[in-house]
């Protein structure tokens, strides 16, 4: 049975506290498995980034849209729920201090009883990197190194790490996350992104894929790459979001070895209407996922 996730909070109408509370609690009651929150620190009015996975190159949100920090927004969703899993989809990690981010993620994971999945990626906006004073060109290498440093902080009581972009010696970072680890899934649909997943990721979040065929093709390529690195591809969690999914896609994705279909949709601004919106989504999707 394929899992169903929801990616629609933290932005626009979904950036309101009352809507987050209503949607998170209703999604949990309705059987959704995961709430995914996206990330965008800043946006530019003009000359913005070209979206790499859309034919028109357009970013599906304007620069004027409210966009909450995902780790802060997830803490409010966590407080409104008890069981549903929580995920960043995805945090642009190379823009952030990895030591601070490791602390924030571990804190959230402990406070939620181990419900956090940290989705990370390299981002697409040179303007955003410029605003944060981080070189855009090195973002792939930074991502890998930052994750390595964070895993060290989560795992070791007396933690040391020596890298090109981050280094520390004999530090203690507490609290530790549940089980001294947090699953790290990677976003991105390119071959280089899939190679990162195969080499050191715990899973893949394929966002904005065109259709089931593209998802199946990318998943198959990822499994081949896993074998190149001597990894068992069945140990990875594969989650995908499609452009315009229909309920019949759930069964086809499960047949292709996809673990979770993430529905990307914005809730209405009224919390009562948002609860009804979740009930409608559940009515459409829960009965066809087997």
C-alpha cells in the first residue's frame, strides 16, 4: 500500500497558524502519513531563478507570497498532532549553518518523539545564495559535507569533524535526536541529485515530476546507481510529487516501487473550510491507494 503525504502548508494561506492547526490535525485523522513543508529564505521580484523541472521555467509562487521557515512551521504542526510524520521538502541546507541546523532538527525530532524527516537539497536560486553570502557554485559539495557534519553531531557525544566548509573538535551538541539519527532524504530530479541519494542519502523526494512514467524512470535509475555504490535500494524511502496526479496513479506508483505519493495543494484560508478540504482529499485518495 502506498503512503499518502501532503505538501501544502507553510506558504500562502497555509502560512496562517489557524490553518496549520486545522490542516495538520485533520490530515492526521484522515490517514495522511506525512506533512511536507518547503523552504525559501528570500525571493527576487525580477530576474528570479529558472525552475529546472518546469517547461515554462516559472516558480509556482510569487515573491510577495508568505513563506514560513519550515522548521519553525513544523513545530506548530507538531503541536497540533500526535502521530503524523513531519518532513522538510526540502530545506536548502548549503545556505544554513550546519551546526545550528543540526541542533534545531534534533530539538524538533526529540520534541515530536522521532517524527522528523529532514529533506535537503541544493536549491535553484543564485540570488538567494548571494543574499546569504554563500557561494552558489559550491552548493553540491557543501550539501554532502554539511550532512556528514550533522550526522556526526547527532551520533557522537564528543563530536569532531574536519571538512573544507565546516570543522569542529571535541564539541557536545545536545539533545540528540531520537535514536541518535534523523532520516535525511534528498530532493532533486537530475542525475547528479540521484547520485547523491544513491551514495549517502536515506531516501529521495522527487518533486514536481511530470507523471508516473517519469517517476518510475527516475526510481529505476536511482536503483541502478545504488548498486554501483554497493547499497541496497530497498533501504531507501522513495517519495514523489506529480504535476497533476489522479487517484489511479497511486496504484501505478506503488507497482513502480514508490513508497509515498505526496499531494501538492494549497488549503483555503478559512480553517473550517480547510478541514472540509482535507476530508474531500481523503475521500478521493484513501480508497484507491492499494
